[in-house]
């Protein structure tokens, strides 16, 4: 085989690997963030206390529901 064919095969393999890696990493991150949301009620409670608000359980639940709905609509 000539050198040109080997270079073409290597370039195609690199491109296929890059595209496959991108989609695999994207799928992994989506599933990770779905299973481990970046914010939870304890973090939200701490933030509200730092801002000087006294969070009730109802208010925390409303904010978490709102954030989850917002993330679903962005997809």
C-alpha cells in the first residue's frame, strides 16, 4: 500500500474516533448530571441562609421543582 492510503486511513480513523468520543462523552455527562444534579435542597437552603432569607420547606420544594422544570424545557 502506498503512503497516501495509509495517511488517508489514519486521518479517517482520527476523525471517527473524535466524533465517537464527543458523543460518548456527551451521553456520559448527560446521564451523570441527571443522576447527580448540580444543586440539591441542602445547597439551596445554605444559599438562602447566606442571602439572609429563612427558607421554608415549601419554598425550597417550589424552587427545586421550578429549577427541574426549567432544565427540562431547555433540552
